[in-house]
C-alpha cells in the first residue's frame, strides 16, 4: 500500500470514529435535554402549587381572627 493510500485509510478510520462519537454525544445531549424538560415541568408545577397554596392560606388582615390573647 502506498503512503497516500495509508493516509486515506487512516483519515477514513478517524472520520468513522468521529462520526460515531458525534452520534453518542448527540444521544447524550438529547437525553439531558429531556431530563431538563422534565425537571422544568416539575418546577413549574411546584411553583403553581405553592402560589395556589399561598393564596389559599393568606387572607387579608380584615378577615383574620384576632390572636387568642386578645
């Protein structure tokens, strides 16, 4: 095999490994994005629950009963 052919084979081998690595990185990135989306959804849900819960529990001062020591 000539030197040029060897270099071409070496470049093709490197290209093949790079394509494989890019595919693996893409899959990892896609998985992480799905995890981030799920966590964002959970955070949004928890924030909504907190806002709803706080608005249900906090009443205007005029509606509050006086403390027991009055």
